[in-house]
C-alpha cells in the first residue's frame, strides 16, 4: 500500500465521489467576470459555494480551489474569497481575477451556512464512526476539483489549490492526495506535527485536524512531499504559533528531500518572513501571486 493509500485510509476514505447535483443561485457581476452562488449536494448535505469565473466566450482558463481559513470564525466560509478576513491583506478574488484565474470556494463543514452542526459535534461523530472531519473536508474539496475539471470554462490541466491557515493545510494535503492539482500555495500552517505535539503547540489547531494514528504513519514533510514533482509553495513566519522554526525546519528539510529525489527541486518554493506571526503580509501575497502566475497561469 502506498503512502497516499495509507493516508486515505487514516482519513476514513479519500478521494470523495463527485457532487451529485449543482444548483445555481444569485449571479453577480465581478468587475467584468461572473460570481455565482452555487449549492452542491453530497452525502445528504447541502454545500454552498462561490464560483468566480470569466463570462462565456473566452477559451478555458486556469482555476484554483480556494480553501478558506478557520480562525474560530465559523460565520466566515466561502465569502472569504471576495470579502477577505482580518489576517489577510485583502480578499484574493480580485487578484485571482486579475491573473485570469477562476476560483471555487466551498463552505467547509461547520462554517458559513453549515453551522447547524458545529465542529466538535461533527468531529466526534466522524471519530466514533471510524472516519475524520478532516477527511470529509478533503473529500469535498476533491469533489470541487472534479467540478472544476469538468467545467467548460476551466482548463482541466491547470487546476491549483490555495489557502491560508486551515486553508493552507487543506491546500498542501489536497495537492498531496489529488494528482489533478498542478500547483498549490499554502500560507501560514506548515510544521512537523510530531514536534508540535511534543511542544504542546498542536493545541492551537482545531479539532477538525485530528487524524488518529497519523504521526506514527507519516510526517508533515513526507505528506507534502507527495506533491512532487508538481509545483508547491510554502509561506510562513517564525513568530506564528503554527509554524515555530524548529518544527518548520524539520518539515522543510523532508519536503526539500522529496523534491530533490523527484528531480524537481525547481518546482518547490518557500517564502519565509522570520518576524511575522499568523498573518499574511504584502510580500507574502506578491510571492503567492507570482508563484501562481508562473506555475498555473503561465
């Protein structure tokens, strides 16, 4: 069994199936592009989403799964794409549109319009049934990749993943598990989980990330390394509780080794700001956009 298969088993099953049905709600103008309210249906649950895309007519464009953050702000889900959040310098929607890159952002379980069942209740139910909330999240994001790959306005060979904080974790895990992801940018959540547990820093992460037995099976660097030889960018600050330097450096070293072994060192990029905490900076945003321009938009 491959590492990717073992991770899927630990998560309780991945990849997920496709979304069974899509319904469209409000359609808005977004500076000449289109912003659609969509509702996907999977496993008996409605999954609201925002889809930022070009109007009909142009050739297919690249697209990203935009994974929103956590921040203990359960009211903010898919709207982060166009409204941003305090830890970001602004929403990514206008920047992605300027790049010519479509974007799909789903409300993750317990966020946005899915707060009726909270994170603790969901995580416990999954664990008692032998699954994980993290696995559900990744399966839904994977189904989102399928939606993008099948959309007539999207170039299925140029699909990426992008996120900050919880979204960062989702982005590099999704890239590791789903070979349809061509490039992933993950900001402000990348560190060796074993070292975080030893130091107690893991307490900063939400219950959604609990995957029983994970530390004994694979390290963060090994997981992210499954993305090689595809493009990956990691951004971090060392005053960030989620990326303390010792735990970051261990994961970084293992990730660099994986890319070197794949003969793809040039496809791995880091942006490190030692004095920055759990927040995005203008320099970080520029680095992420430059990466996407080079590796996805091209």
